[in-house]
């Protein structure tokens, strides 16, 4: 026993040591010596107007030979990231001016058209240095104090009129001034990169003929003559036959920012007060609903159960009204009980995936430094949670006296992912048609299909096998053979009205956080406020549970025992409001004017709303299921 305890203590000590050695979030730091060569990588071109990413070299930029693509994880590929090498290289802690990259003698008609199209759609160039994305500096004031914030990437170019009231022309950003922030270790003189900033310029370079590709002498940018690129120089116009020279400056600046804090500026939250307002607003909803549930549970129900258990004669029992009268029908299996068990099983899978993802995200494993990590984690966790789906759906199906468990398991394995995959394939065909890097390659398609058929489906069958082997869940009250007639219901207790009312409060608890999530998805901003998200998710669970219990109680009091599907749809209807809010967001916050981009937006919003419906509906069903079993299990029935 002592040996076992000793081994356990040693194991825990080693685990603690390894945990302290592991840095959260992000990747391991890279130390650079003076004069080390650091290579800039290029990523996709992005636009909030089209939502269609393109590879960097889809435009006629200076190309290395050969172009080497970086290995990407599943999440990066699905996001449309395409990371390649470039001709931009920096010598650590060495400032350089007017470094020429390459020269295009004359733009062709195709090249001119491509540049103009990307400038028109406000595309931005994304680059990466030491795993940091390039960003433009934007200063804002907060209570009179200037605060530095970052705007990801830099524009391909801009439109402007040369003459007043003249036609607008297109200009290209062909000169980039990189500012590299580094933190130096005083003892070792090693440095770590903690910032990657840029300032783009458009300049019509002039040079001494003939052009020397190795050491070109630029007149517009010559450190020897103290001539530097400024915004006052003549800009580089985009026209057929134009000669374009690409160049860059490098400025290294020592910074007090430590490596562990280098993402803080990227992740700076612009409106944290709104988040706290959202939390307080949601908490007020929860307190209101909690008060109603407490009133029902502690006063009304307790009184009803006590009085009902004290009734001595059948005549007294018949005089009673309300939820007690439907005890013989309340556990009668609903219509389409197989489909209900499939939806609840799928919702359990999504709840498990969401909870574990949020836990990992709060701990820092899924930081933006780990590009694609969030998407990869969600996919893998969804696949692994298939065993939960199979188990829950089988248990419910057997409780409803279902016998064809294999067919039910197939529905559980294919219903939700089948709908999502079908929509995803349609959207992907549109992206392919636009030749965007957001189109999923065939290899990745095979990986997704393998995850689904090779791992998820067997796990669903495994969970279903064990769930169906267990004894069926027993009802606390015997069900009558003849269904009881349901009295005519008032208009406010009609199914459609109650369901639509039930979805308002769960949506109201999350809609402010939803704004930030949509902004990160469609306006290409970082989302890293997982602490707030975890709080909001807990509030969502409580709100869905409580509103469903309240409305279920009112339904049973009106002697309507068809509560199974209504419990699911009551909180699940919040997905309708989510999709409606997504539509409002599309027309008020986004500047999307291309049909394909609009189709992509509403397609992905439908998938998001569909998942939200299944998740919130399952929460409401579980709450109502436990509530009904608890109150009827407390009643004595002869």
C-alpha cells in the first residue's frame, strides 16, 4: 500500500512539473541571436465584403522559387488558410531601408484586372512572422489615454481621385514598412519577437537605368541620400503596361512586452463594459426565472402534492383539477418518439462537445496563436462524443418501447451530420466556382468523410449497443391504456404560441455575446473572451431549463399531457430568433453585395442555427423530463 502511495505521489509530482513546463496559451518561444535570418510567411487575402479568401499568390506578387507551403492542420484548411514562403526576409535587429523585392516591367491586362478587383472588394494582405500575424497600428483614446490597438493585415491598395471631382483610380500598396518589436534578454543577449507591425505605402518608384536586379539604385528611396518613402510621394497607379517595383523597410524596436504577453494587443477587447452589461442582463433574466421556478416548486407544487396525497376518497380525487389529473397519460410515448430520441442524443453530443471545448479554451489551449486549433478541437470532440449520442438515443428509444434499435442508431449517426454535410458541400461548390482558397480540397474531404464514417458512426453504434443493453428507464407512474381527452385550450396555451414565447428568453440571454461571435466570424476579428463565453453558456443552460419547466408546468395544469416534443421545441425555438438576428446583422453590419457571399453567409448561419436548435432543445427536454418525473414520482397513486 505504501509503495502504491509512493508511486502515486511521484506520478503527481512529475505531472505537475510537466504542466508547469508547458506554456499556455500558444507555442514554444523562439530565441533569436543578432543577425539571425527571419523569414516572413504569407497567408491568404481576406475581405469582409466577399467573405471569400484567396491565396496570396493568386495576385501577381513577387514569387520565390519554389513556393513552399507550410503544413496546416484541419482547422486551418477549413478556414481557408494557405501559408507559403515569401521573398521577404529580415536580419534580426538590423534596420534596413529600401530593400527591393522584385520588379514587374509591365502589368498585363489580366494582372491589372486582378489587382483592381481585389482593391475594389477591399482585400487585405495577411503575413506571418514568428507565428504573429501582421497588423496595422490604430490608436484610440480611452479617458484621455492613448491606447494602441491592431487591425489585422494591410489593404492591397486603395481608390482615389487624382483631380477634384475626377474619376477614381486604383493605386497599389507596393512598399511596406515593417516594424518588428523584440524583447531582449539582458544576460544572454538573445531576443524574442513580440510584435509584427506594418505601414503600407503606395509609391511610383524611380531608379537609375539600367535596372540592376542585385543592387538597384532607387531615386525615390535611397538611404545614402537621406531619401525615404513617405505618403507624400507620387502613388503607384494600377494600369495596363505600368511598371511596378515592390520594396520594403525594416525597423527593429526594443519593447518591454514579454513574450507571454505579445498577443495582448491583438486580443484587446474594445468594449468590455458591453460584455459585463450582457452578463448582468442575462443574470437578471435568470433571477426572474429562478424566482418563478422556486415559486412553483416550493409553494404551489409542494402544496398540491401534500393535498393530493391526503385525499381519502375517489370522489375527492375526482374533484381535483390540474396537473394531477393527467398522471395516467403524462408518460405516454409521444408521436415520432424515435426521431425525438435521435434529436436528444444529437443534442447531448453537441452539449458534450461545447462544454469540453469551452473548458480547453478557458484554460488557454485554443488561443489564436494556435491557428485552426478551435475548429480542429470542435470537430474531433464532436466525433468522439458520438458515443454519448448513441447511448442517450438508445436509452430513450428503449424507454419509449422501441425495438428497432439499429435503424434508430443509423438515424442518430447520420441525421445531424448528414444535413450539415449536404449544406457544406453545396456551399463548397459555390466557393470552388469562385476559385477561392476557402474551398476544401479533395484530400480534406476524404479526411472529413473518414472522421464521420470511420470513427463517429462506429462510436455511435458502440454507445447505442451499451445503451440498449441496459434496463429500460421505468416510469414512476403506470400509464393508462385509454388516452385521456384533452380539454380545449385557451389561445395563449396553444402549442405554436407557447413555443415561440419560450424561445425569447434563452435568446435574450445570449444575443449580446452572439454579436461578438458573429463579428469575429464575419469581420475577421480575434475572439478570445472564452471566460465570458463560459459564463454566458452556463446562463443559457439555466435559462433554457427554467423557461421550459415553467411553461411545462402551465401546460400540465391545463390538462395537456403532450409535453415531450413541446419541451424540446420550447427552448429550441430560440434558434429562430438567432437566425432572425443573423439576418438583421447581415443587413445592418455587413457590406456584402455579391450573391455568392450572401449564400455563404445564410448557409453557414443556417448550420449555426440548426446546431443551436438541437443543443438548446435538448437542454429544455432534459430539464422538463427531470421535472415531470420528480413531481409525479412524489404523488401517491393507488
